[in-house]
């Protein structure tokens, strides 16, 4: 799972019918290489600037309620920044 910040949206007027209903968001990882921004699908209503939990790779399909060509999916919106060392 990846912790990241939503940086923007991706607009796609033409896409696979299985992607209809997903909002596509640009996510910047909270840790590691900040230049490694990726696209994640969202159905829970995350917005720009929010800290989110993203599931990736094979585990993504377990979080989806239908089959879709998605390899990164937002599964949670974090209430605040992580508290390290407490």
C-alpha cells in the first residue's frame, strides 16, 4: 500500500467501458521519489490535496467491486499526516 497526496486529475473522454464511473487522479507518493507520480482510480471521492491510501498491483482487484483494468486504486482518505515515532 502507498501513502500519497492527490495532485490533480486525469480527463479521458474516451476510455474502456469498464473504467466508466472511476475518477482518475494523479498521486504523488508521500515517501520516496516524489517525481514518481502515478494515476490511481477512485470511487470514494478523494480530492486534490488530500492524503490517500492506495493499493497497487495484484491486490488492487480485491478492492474493486467490478473487473476493470486498474493497477492503482484509492482505498482510503487519511485524516491527517502520519505520526512517526509516537
